[in-house]
């Protein structure tokens, strides 16, 4: 397959000044008429992208030229002598048979599009690249009884009835945009309406379209949208720029949502919610994704990417913005920890595996494979570095200059960096190294205390794994010191160090690490001071520092930074699991260290700490993250050690868990607010520990039976399944019967079973593949069953006989023929084969090879499978 390289970028030889699209919708033969006003920009033939299109006619300034066109499976080439011309192309497509969900497709009898990254070429022949910006007018014609609403980007300028029961609508988008932001939706939907008045006094119509049965589930989405619009005005000074903003929720969608100009299309998972059906995590996800897509209106749409290698320009920046939005809506400390946990569990392994790539990839076969945790989440961490270095005011100055310079343009990550640097009069060239180097940097820190001079030297060394010509990165390191009682120490850098130590308060500093090795010296430091490092997780690195357990306990209890407190406790818990793993492997006894219980007890008793932070601090590190610490992952022993620690904490703190549980029980009606969310989080953590102990089975059942809200129901049911509660089968059945008509809840029902780790996990999953509600054509269902089983059910997926691998491989091959994007994503767990024992390695490699050898393998799957085996 063809490989695209960043180094080969060339501007387009033609521009498209405006485009008029006409769609005559029909499930098996939609006719698309595309009239483009084009202009030559450089020498060369006209080459348009196009895939799976039936070409009907090509008129060049009114003259038929179809015979002169050279057509291949990727596009059309035509020699054009003119400088300026109109090209009118008519094609036909079959949305009903489009199971890849890219281009124009059908979902629940409605029409819907997904064009990013390169889906527009499946709708019509076009210059399908983000740096070709054009003004779009779209006319949609369809049967009226089956398509009450006809939607496209921009403002509605005309509509009316036609013969034969058809009607039409014409939409005009005044803003120039690349075709990946094009959208069309049609069908018998229903809408919820509201308005938002912008800071400059314009009234914007807000409309959310859903299938009629879901109309009661839109309130939270609408509130989230209004909050997002207000927040972007207040924090970034950015106002909405059309008269209408529409959101459509569909059940079949490859990703979370899409920021098409004025017409966002969403996976219904990120729109629909009511307390009985959606958890706190769902509510938070909806608010965050609605925010994310809305924020793209400026960071992505008004200023877009020059080419797809710049994807992190819009995604890293917009993720950073949605993270800050959630932090401002809920709790910044909790949000930061959630994001770090996600990064470590998902992005760090990606960066250490065969698909590792810099946030600005240098090449790709299939662009869809590069919508990754690295481009999004690590990209957001890199944007956060600018924010940490420049502060909120400096960062906002940079953003303002970025929009002043580039509104209406397609630009690069270098342009973003230049705006940040120029607005603040600083040199940020070294930030480039974060964009072009892959892998998670290691940060080794050591301390040296001189009791005579009372000077403490903090020595830092940065490196990248497997890199011969590593270039040091600019790393801000959040820093503080605690004395042996845990009191903060006033920071006094020496004269030589002061230039690289930015004091943010008396007791908190940012150390600016720019070299591979660098030291920072502090004066008047008391003996036994404990460094608090990487506060706020100030850089996306793996920190190595030789803390004693006592020091970790002190940091967990006393540091002023919540991230460091959480991290210290997690490290203590991780060390405990690791010690147990070692003990199990060598068949020796191991007792839980007393300091672990002591800190856990004191944290649980600390009423002044936000209960959500207490819950996060006392949650065990995820199995995947524990596995990450090993060269060779011993799945069964890690699972055993993890369960052991859970049982130990349950037993030793039983009374406290019960107290906390009862303290947090709240019969008030469900509300999505900070206080209630935190209470539920802690209560359900307590329940998960109590659920280990048979004497509390009735408590778990009671919570399930109360059916108070989905957060509590799901927490109870998960605990029941995990510990084989005698009533779990019955509960699962009643759950299904109650919710069988609600797709999003039934996804949860599949997930619950797919994630339960026990000896019959594989059989359970295999049986669910045959369930009448399972379907390979619905991405949410596939993710709920196969995605969850292969990523989270370590015991089932990595069964010693290889049956877990075989089952997944067979499903991936079937799926590849239907939806290559989703099939490629399911390969993730296979790509880490090097981390397992030799027998498993061989079986995982065999599965990958079998998938790769399938006749007709897609380029999505080919790219990931072949790179994993290389
Ligand atoms: N920008 C959007 C990306 C997206 C996408 C990419 C490939 C295939 C399907 C897709 N659906 C949405 C989503 C976002 O980051 O906001
Ligand atoms: Zn995005």
C-alpha cells in the first residue's frame, strides 16, 4: 500500500473557490451533483480523489469530458488547459450498503455523513485534503414522509415541497472550510430547541436532533452545550459565528463525535442521558465531548490543519481545552488525576509498542489509524506544557495572536508555536522536540543533601527509550519540599539555579529542565526534607525517584498538590502488588506492610479532603498499568496479587468502609453536581471493597434492588458479578429485561459480562456473540463486547490455550470486511505481544499473521498488523 510522508507535502495545484452540491437521496442510488468553481495555482494535471463512486458525467465549463478522464480506484485525472473553470461532476453512491460508516451512510433508516479524515472522497470526486478551503452550498432532496428533516452545514436559505412526495432544503455555509467538515443528515428525527445569546448580543438557535424515542434524554446535552458556549466566551474570548448550531445523535458511529461546521454529528452515547440510564461517567463524558466538538469551531474549523500530519494542532489543543472546561465545571484536581490515569493506562503502552509515533507522525498508510491517544492525549499534554511555561495570561496572549494571524487558514504546529513564542517574546524552539520524537521520556531524579551547608541538590536526567540521537526536551517540573513533619519548606534556589527555577509561591516552583542532565540547588533546606516532584503531572514523563515507603506515606498524607498525594499512594499500592507478585512467583509468604494500611485509614478518615480524591487515591492501580511495569507480564499472578490486595484492604478496613458507605448513602434525587458525584464515587468504592466479603452480600443486593440511578445500579451489579454473588445471574437477567429496548444500556449489559474475569469468561463472551442483540455492524456494540473483552478481560483474552486470541482474531477478520476502522482498533491488544511469555507471543503473532493474510485485508488492518509483526 501507498505510504504518505510529511516531507512530501506540496500545496494543491488547484483551488476550489466555491462548491455547489446537490443530493437526491435514495438508499441504493443517491445521486450527487457537484459543481466546483476552480482555479489553477500551479502547473500540472487536475487530480481529484474519489473512491467507490459510480461516475455519470463530467462537464468542464458545460462540455462533457468524461472520455478524457482517467479513472482509477483512488480518483480521477484530467488534463485541463484553463486557469479558471467550472467542473460539474455527477456520481451515484449506495448509502444503504455502506457499512464502513465513512462517507454517506444509513443509520436507523436515517442518512448521515462522516467525512474526516478522508471520507468526502466516498461522496464525490474532490480535492479531499484539509488545505483546500471552499464556500459550500448544499441542496438536499428526499422523500418527505421518510425524511422530515433535511440538514447540512451553515444557515438554511431555502426549502419547499416538490413533486412525487419529495421536498428540498438549501443550506449555505458562509465560512470557507475543508471538505472533511462537510455534513448532511436526513431522516425522521425529532428535535429539542433552545437559544444562546452571545456576548455581543446575537441570538443563536440551538437544536438537538434525536430519534423520537430518545427525546426525553436531551436535557443534559443541551445544558452542556450552553455551558460550553459560555465558557469559551469567558475563558478564551471566543464567540459562535453562525445563526444556528445543530447536534444530531446517531446510534452507528465510528468515534465519539464530529465537529462538522454548524452541524455536529454525535455517537448517541455522548448525547443521551437520564439518571436511570446513564452513569456519572456518562454524564461527564457528554459534557466533555459536547464541549470538545463545540470548541473545535475555533480550534479546528476557523483555523484548521494544513495536512493530516498536523492533526494534533487541532486535536491536542481541543483536548486541552475540553480538559480545562471539565476542570472548571467540576474539580480541577480530580480531572487532572483522571486524565493522567487515562494517559498512563492507554497512551504510555501505545508509545512503548510497535505503533509508537510522535504527536506529529511523519508517515502513514491509513490516516484513520492515527486518531490515537498519542495525537490526542499526549498532544494535549504538550499544549499543557505551553500553558505551564507561559501561565494562563501568557497562554491566552498566544491564543489571541494565533487567531489574529491564522483565522480562515490551514496551518501547522510550527505556526501555533510561533504565535505562543511571539506573543510572549520568548524562544520556544526546543518545544519542537516534543513533536518529532516518539516514546515516553524517562526522568531520573536524584537528591544530594549537604548537612554542613544545608544545601539540597536535585539532579535531573532525561532520556528516551530506544533512541540513539535523543534531543532533550523543554520540561517544566512542578516542585516543592516537605519537612519531616510534612510541613511545606520555603524554597530558596541558589543564585546559579535561580534562572531555571520559577517560583510560583514561597513553597511551589517550576524547575525548567532544558538539558539532558541538569541540577537545581536549594539553600537552607532542613535535614530529611522530602521532594515533591512533578506536581500537577507537569510533563508527560515516567518519573523515577527513590522514595522510601515512609516518604511516600508522608507525601500521600501531606503534600499541597493533590496529584502528588494521589501518586504517592498509588506508588505504595503498586509496590505492594509487585511485592506480592514476586512472593507468589517464588512461593513465599508476604504480609501487607503496616504503613499502607495506616495511610489508607488516615486518608479515609480525613473529612477535609474531597471524597472524590479520597476515592481515587484508594482505588487500586489498574491491571493494565500494573502489567506495564513488567518486561514480561504474568497475567494470572498479577490478577491474583491485585485481588489479594483488594481483599486485604477490605478486611483490614471493613468497619471504616461500612461507616463511609452509610455516610455517603443519599436518597436525594439524582443530580449531576460535584458534591453528589464525589459522594457516589466514594460510596461505590466502599461497596466494591465490601463486596469482597460474603457478609456484605445483602448490602450489595440492596443497592442493586433500590434502582436509584444507573451509577449505583451498575456499581452494585459489577461487584455482584465480580464476586459471584448468589443472585448475580438473576440480577443480570432483570437488568436485561428492564432495558432491552435501550441500546446504550444494553451496551452496558454486554460490557458488564465481557469484563468479568473468571474461568468461563471466554465462553460467556462467545455466547454473547450469538445473542440476538449482538451485531458486528454497530461499533458501540462491538466495543462493548469485543473491545472490552480484549482490553480489560486479561484473564480471558490471554488464556493459556490461546482460545481468547483465536476468538478475537476470527471476529476481527469478519469485521474487517464490514468496517475496517473498527477492525483496526480492535487489534490494539494484539500489538503488545512482546510483553508476554514465549508461548503466548507465538499464539498472538499467529493470530496477527492470520488476520494479515486474509484475502482483501483492508489497509487500516494491514498497517497495524504488519507494523506489529515487523
Ligand atoms: N475530529 C473528529 C474525528 C473523527 C473521526 C476520525 C476518523 C474517523 C471517524 C471519525 N469521527 C470523528 C472527532 C474529534 O476529535 O472531535
Ligand atoms: Zn477533536
